């Protein structure tokens, strides 16, 4: 965590596992901001090269999730890049092997199912899955929990 905090902003009681890939060309700690009481599991890629990743409080990002703020425009004659911030609001759970593309907001308390590719905003308390991710249910929770998971040597 000592090295992680040199490159990104991490809130109180949050944990970023070993083997998380941080892409940050700006050398600004504000490119990737993680709130309080979050867990970022091994194998996650956080791409803050151009635009920002902003993660709220009590967010669980499971293993092997890729979050991008830049991608190539498939309609560009010159292979141009499209960018946009990724905002993940409080109490969101992103399950394993999800890909989140630029310019997406995940609403408060939503859940993203394993293997989904998120190309558009997901509303609060929605459960979304598939390729591309679409709403498949509603979360029924008061969201009263606080994440406090900081395992030693978690790879």
C-alpha cells in the first residue's frame, strides 16, 4: 500500500491487492481515486492514462476486472482514441472478469455480473450482466454494510 499511495489516491480502510496494474501517464494522484472501505482484488487493471477513474466508498472490485478510460474509435479513419471518465458510485460490486469501457457511470449499489462488458451507464441498484451489459435484475439491499477486508500477502 505504501507504493500504491504514491501513484493514486486511496481512502481510509481501503485495500489494493498485489498484482493490480496501475496505468497512469499523468503522474497525478488524482487520475485514479479510490474512496473509503474499498477492496481492489488481484489482477485488476486501472487505466488512468488519459481520463480519470473515480471509485466511491464501500466498493468491491473482484479479480481480473479491467477498467479503461481510453479506447480506439472503430469508426475513425485514423485509428483515433476515444476517452472518458469511469465513475463507480458507493456500494457497487463488480464481479470477476468484467470489462468497463470509457465514459461509464455505475450507479450507487449496482452489481455487475461475472464476465460482463459494460459499455453504457448502469442505474442505481440494478444488476447488469452480459455482452454488452444490460439490466437483468434489481438489487434488494439497504446497503448498510462497510467493507473492511485487508488480507496480508493477498495475491
